[in-house]
């Protein structure tokens, strides 16, 4: 699994959410299933929470969204 160490932009965050929707799921649904609050997940993605655990969570969320790469 590719590691995403850098925060995503707000546009990329929207693409990640769209990736969940394209799978018939939702970002908040994924968060609930993985016992992560959506606000913490977003903070990890956009970099306002950017420690090692946030980077690990960021990688998991992006992989689960089905987005192959972020430009």
C-alpha cells in the first residue's frame, strides 16, 4: 500500500469522498465502521493532525476510497 505522508488539499478531500460514494458507501460510514470520528479523519487527511498515527490513518482512508493516486 502506498503511503501518503503529505496532507491532501480540499479538492483532493472532495475526490476521496467521491471515491467512497462511487463505491456505494460514504466517508462518514467508513469512519463509523472503523471507529474514527469524521472530524478526526478529515483532520488527518488535510494535515491539521499530522503525526505518525494521522499519516497511517490518511493512508488507510485514501486506499479505502479507491482513489489510485492524487495529483
